[in-house]
């Protein structure tokens, strides 16, 4: 299995906020030969200038002859475009290669692409990530995978180039479903933290002192630890944008419609994020739910 990971030929499609750094780790930390493709060619040129490797004009051009092809694009439609669309990677994939999709997309598109890949004789793993831009920069992402165990075992050492945790959650689509669970938990948690900080301020408490005490107990969380200072200061430029969170929650809520899960808090927080968008906070990070509460209360 390690043999596959040793100096493999890899391709990376989509050099956005996350993909740019993930592709770099594949080359620099993983030691793989990397060819990149991005819809905006200037991004491809910048990456090659910075990291070496090669650039391609199409997803198919990047995927030709690669052992592992990675993608990290915007949504289901973007993913279909770079895989099964004109000049898409799938037509160029060689037998036995593996396509690893790091996009946060629907479970349905993951299953659809897995079926297409199997029929064509190559592997597919849906592998959405968590950890934000900082996780991508540091090569410390959490990667939730769906697919066949044998395919996963071959892909895992290569994925580890940019990850601190890589887990197989079940068959195709399971990685996407796990990412949905991740976003459900974050949505409710950030709203709770926002309400806590908002209440502490209105009550005349020292927010820093309060968090210092309660973060050591049952209320503690990654969000509390990493975001309370910037939230208290009204700074919301630290990572995952509200627009992206709403895209993810739309996927979550439509999957919940299908599987019958009741998500009252998630649905409510999605509407709160809509309010933040309307306040001009489309690109603010997800902790900006506090700004909405302060706007309503007339604090800021």
C-alpha cells in the first residue's frame, strides 16, 4: 500500500482557498509529482511559479496518466463539469487510478460519480475536508471519506500529505454525509457561543474572564477557544465564509428532507446566516452570528 503513496503521479483540480495549499502539500510534503488545473489560468501559473510541477489547460489534461486525481471545487455543478463534462477528468483517467474529491457536495453526486468511475475501471473517494483555510495552510485537515475499503487504503497515504486525520466513514457518499454532521454541529454551536458572549456583554461581565473560566468546563469547544477573542472584538475575517456555510447548510437541509431527520436548530441558524448576508456579511466568517444579535440589540 505504501508503494502507491511513494512518489505517485498526482493531479489537483481547483486551486481555490483550500486547494492551492492542499496541492502544495501533495508536492512538497508528500513528494509527489503534481500537475494542477484551475478554471482561471492565472492561478495555475502562480501555483507552478511558486511550487514547480506542471500546469494543464483542462481537467482531462491534468488527469491524463495520473495515479491519483484530486478535486476541490465549488459545488455539485462545478464537480460534474470537471469530471464528466467537456474536457473533464473522467474521460482521461487511466484504469486503476483513483479520483479523490475534496469538494463539499451532495451525497447523491458522490454516489453518481462513484458508479461512473467503477464502470470505467478506476476508483472514486468522496473526501470532503474540515479545518478551514488554516487547516489547509498547515496541512492539518480532517478528511471524511466514502468509498470502497481497498480503494481507500491505497488513497489514504497520499491524502495524508495534507491531513492530520483521515477516516473511512462507509460506502460512497458517507464522507459527504459525515461533513453534513460536522456542519450541523458547528451551526448550533456557533449560535450558542454568540448568544453566550452577547449575554455576557449585556450583563456587564468581562467576556475574557468569563470564557477563561467556562472554556475549561463542559461548555468548552474549538470555536470558543479559537473565535471568542475575534468575536468580542467584532472581527469576522478569520476563515470559512457565511456564503459557503449557507451552501453547505442547503445541502444538509435537502438531505434531511430525504432521510426524515428533524433539524430545527440547523434550519433556524441557516436563516440567521441569511440575515448576516443581508447585513453585508457574505464574506464574513461563520462566527459573525454575534454581529446579527448585536445589530438587533443596537449594540454596534
